[in-house]
């Protein structure tokens, strides 16, 4: 269950990053409010996953899923670079996340 909570926290963290993209430097109210709400929800869920999971593993997985998620959204939605080096970097992050989960490190 802790892994599901952690994954949900990371996906909400991705939503936070998207919302923050639209804040225009905190000058737009609704995206700013959504960004803050998503940030608090993500941290709340991350905290609950830490009751069971090791902090180093949980935070590495949390940030890794967040990095992969927002990078893919950047490529697909914001027309950011999809260079081979960038895609390889995403694959390496994913490999690390899978290894941490499989090793239960």
C-alpha cells in the first residue's frame, strides 16, 4: 500500500509542476492556488508512505517519478527537446526506480 501512496504522491507532484508552469511567476491566481494545493497533497502522501518505506528509497522514487513525468509532459505538451541523450537519461532514472523497488533498498 505504501508504494501506491508514494506513486500517487509523485503523480500529484507532476500535476503541481504543470500548474506552476501556468502561474506566470505567481501572478495568476488559480494556477498558483492549484500548484500550492498539489504541493501540499504530494508532501502529505509522501509523509504517509514514509511510515513504511525507507526515506532514501521513497524520496529517490518520488523525485524520479516526478522528473520522468514532468519531462515527458514537457516533451509531449510543451514541445521541449526529445533528444536521444534526454530520452536515455529518462531511461536511466526509470532503471534506478525499478532497481530500488525490486531490491526494496
